[in-house]
């Protein structure tokens, strides 16, 4: 049988963008599940998962009571970090088992969205009118302004690490369909299979669950795209 021709860049970009929508939804559901389960284990109230009016998974949690600072930190950060780690585990599993192409792409979009979302939520703590788990942690612990810029530095370092990881995973996943024999080709591939789809998913999430005023959110999302471009090996 003749070998199938590779997917065109436009078709591959469209397929990855379509996969980013359910992947982001699954990542948000995993966020809610991980945060709810960990919070319940630490003594926070939780009554399960519900689907909100915007089709975003939410958990009915009682963020109240007397808890240690470490318990607050773990409960608030368990959701985003748990979703990212589950996405990474899914990528490893699909590559190890040589799963179908659509499942490998879904796993890639999951880790791209969930991974890039974590530093965004950290940076939101220092943005004007920002929200998210780190901002909630500051409010619970007394709003210590002195530590917010250190969190921004941590967010930038985490963005650097996540972008480097996602770019390599994108090359490993998309190399079956596009050329990777030059840095220009590799950067183009990373933008198509990870950069643009994750930017689309993160922008949709920013509209449904605003975590920062839109100029700051847009600037951070473009910074994530630039990091993927710069850190492509």
C-alpha cells in the first residue's frame, strides 16, 4: 500500500485546536476533582462536582474554618498542580502504550493547557484585581504584600520550565506529521500543535473564569507563546 501523505500544517492546526477544547475541559474537571478530594482529606467541606452555567466544572467547597497555613496552601494549589501532573502522566502513558494519534494529541493539549495555566494563576496574585489560588491564599493568611513579587518570579521560572517541557512534548507528538529537521521547522511545529491551541484554550478559560484584567491576561498569554517559541530546542 502507498504511504499516506502527511497532514498539511493548516489541517494539523485545526485538529489540534479542536482537541484543545475537550482537553481543557477535562483539565478543569481534574482540577476540581483533585482540589476537592485533597481539601476534603484536609478537613475542608466538599459536596462533589457540578457543571456551572458556562459548562465549567465547579466544586461546592467550604473555604472556612480554622486550618494551618500549610493546609490552606495544599488545598488551594492541589487542583491546578494535580491537573497538570495528571496531564503529564497521560502523555507518558499514551506514548508508552503507543496509543492512537487522537489520544496522543488530546494528552498533549491537556498538558499544554494545564501546565501553562499554573504559572498564570501564580502571576495573578500580583496583578491588579487578580484572582486565583495564590491570591486566595494571600487573603486567607492576611494579604502579605511583601511576598507577591517573589511569587511572580516563581511564576516566570515555572513558565520557563513548563514551556521547555511542552515544546519537547509537542515535537515528540507532532514529529510524525511535520518536518523537524531544522529549528525553524521545529518552532513552526510547536506553534501549530501546542502554542496556538493552548493560547485558544487559555483565552476561552480567561473569558469564562477571569483571573486577571484582560490586558494583563492577554499579555501573559502572549508571553507564554513567546516562551514556547524561544525554548524550542
